[in-house]
C-alpha cells in the first residue's frame, strides 16, 4: 500500500513513473498492485492507480484520473476532469467543472455533489446501459452492443452507438440521436429533438412540441400531444402526428413514398404538409384511416412549370403548401390539369 502526494505542478503518477517533484511513499516506489492513495493537489495532473482498490484525488486543476483494475474511488475536484474507473465497480465524482466519465461496467457509480450540479456540463461515455444521475447532462453510448440510455430532468444530449438502442429523454428539452442501428427514441416532458440517423428507427414524441427526424431507413415517427414537426427523411416512412397541430415536412426529393396516417380535419387538429424540396418526387399519401386520403404525385404540366406536383382532394383536408427555403423554388399543381401554382 502506498501514498502518493503531488505538488502544485503538473504531476504524473502512474504505475511506471513518478515525476515533477512528487513526494512518494518512503520506499520511493510507484503505484502498483496494492491499494494506493494518490493525491494530485494543484496543477493539471495525470494519476493512474494501477491494480488494487485505489483512492485517486485530482485536487484542483484539469486532471486525468484512471483507476485501472479493481474497485476504485476517483475524485476530480475543481477543474475539467477526465475520470476512467477501469475494470471493477468504481465510484467517480468529478466535482466542479465540465467533467467526463468513462463507464464500462454496470457496477460503476457516477455522482455529482448538490452544490456542483448547478454549474458545468458533465458527460458520461458508457459501454453498458446507463441512466444519468443527478447533475449529469450528457450521455454517449460506445461500442456495438445493444444497450440503452436514459436521461433525467435536465436538458440532456443522448447519443446511441452502432447497436440497437433505446434512448429515453424524460424531463427537460432533450436531444436524442440514434446514429446507426434500429433505434427506439422516446421524448419526454420537454421540447425534444429526436434524430434517428441511419437504420429503421422508431421515434416517439412526448407531451410537448417536439422535432422528429427519421434520417435514412424505413422509419416510424409518432407525434405526441404537442405541436410536433415530423420529417421522415430518406426511404419509405410511416408518420403519425397524434394530438396537436402538427407539421409534416419533406426537405429532400428522396422522401417520396411516405404515408401519414392521421392527417386531415377528422382529427380535429390543424395539421399541415410542408414541402421544401426542389424536385420532390411525390408518392405521398395522407389521411385518416378509412377516410378519403390526400395523394401527392408528379404529373406533366405546361412548359416552364418545372415538373409540378399534383394534389388531389386538397380542399377536404388541412393545409398543404410549398415553401421556399434556402433558395429552393418548386411548384405545386392543383385544380384543372395543366395549371400550376408557385410555392413560397
């Protein structure tokens, strides 16, 4: 067992070296297989406990702490610290500042003091399913395993990995990003943004005004009770707005073939379809189950019309409009054949 105390300099204490004026244990050894205590004091320190049940305290400064193996206790102190528990059931507390934690086992515990949780943005990178505790803002899932991530009442950023993830935002205005895999993203009580990225994802809004982006893949997007915006992205998607005044956006010519299940006056909501894409391919179907549907498809038009869109049964449903955005200009065809209406 050894006790290693740093100085006010930028100290390095590892199993192979002790430098920058460090006062080591009486034998002059370095941390190894024993249960060691490492203290960094001031400065930007690098502390590595090695094997054993170690106590690693960075003190003030931007420190890098690594418990390595066994059950360690890591304390970052003031500053922007990086804490890695390593193998074993570790306890990590970053203290004040923007801290980053690495969690690789379900037995790892990350805590923030009540006083410190009011400031800073703390991030957990996890190789296992993880739920953010008090005072922790962001979570990233690493690796390729099918693991899950859950936020808390703060404004969280949750990022998935290459596996199939379930991400839950809970309270706060959260950002959920599925990345690769067939992910299940669930918003909570705040105004959330859900981005499926790649894969066949399921996006579920919560009770506020949420933004749902399907990305690539055949996705299913479901709005909640708020005024949501749904954009299925590329490929063939199924969209359902739910309660509230929802907007179904189409920003790419590759978003053709989608189906909106609950669009129209029968829902009692003022939904709208917004087409922002130049050369939108059509093939969109929208309406109430068992009711008369809106269909949007491409059809020939008089010269100079730019390949318009043709809309059937427009007057029986909520607003369908073209939008001019970022320099895009498109056309919507309606009424008698050959008539075109400029969007914008």
